[in-house]
């Protein structure tokens, strides 16, 4: 298994975007499943020691995922993904938001627009993530909250799943 997997994380303040390009040592179908199936998402979506717990998920255009990030002390931070576009095993898009346990948006935090593209090359799958924010201040708020660190840890958790080290 390849150990020097690509991970590029760039912040584009002119366009209010975060760009992440990540390589996984797994077939495209496995990586797609890991991003789109509740049972696998809940194993890696939160940065350890946090856990992801999905309350409901309908992976289709117009569908949504309502889930909590659950901390080591049992604290919950709820989030919502509203799926806007799905091209199987190629790309999907969603609007991300913080919310309460019923899916009511938390207006104190910005929504972000996620665009996730999958491609396969030389026994690796590449995931290109573009996260667009409405305003620079929204982008800066997410970065200050530790998004880069948390997302990096979550990606490493996904590597563990592909290596067969499920927790």
C-alpha cells in the first residue's frame, strides 16, 4: 500500500474557496462508497477522537444527510448536507450547514457549497474537493475553527478504513 499519498490543501481568499486534492490507495468504487454510504461515512467523517453519527440520509438530488459530530464527552454538533447534484462515481455536490438535531439551520454559521469529484489513476483514486463560501469572512471563520486540521485527520481515518484497520 502506498504511504506517500497526495494531500494538497489550499485556501483561495480571492474566490472564497478551499481546494483539497486527496489521493487514496483504493479503487474508485470503494472511495465513492466511503463518501456516499452512511455506514462507512460514520466511521471516518469526524476527526478522531470525535465520531460521526447519521440520523438520516437520502443520497439523491434533493435529498439530505442530517448528522452529528459527537465528541469524547458526548457533546453533539449537528450538521446538514443538502445534495444538489449527483453523477454516480464521478461527482456530487451539496450545501453544508450547521443545524440543530431536527435540521433547522444555525444562522450564526455560514453555509458552504461542496463540489467533490472522483477520478482513478494508477491504482489510486483522487478526490478533488472545492468548498465555496459566500464571503471571505465565512471562509476565514471555518479555517479559524480548525477545518484544515480536522479534515486532514478525517482523511487519515479514511486511509485506515482502506487499509483494513476499522475501529
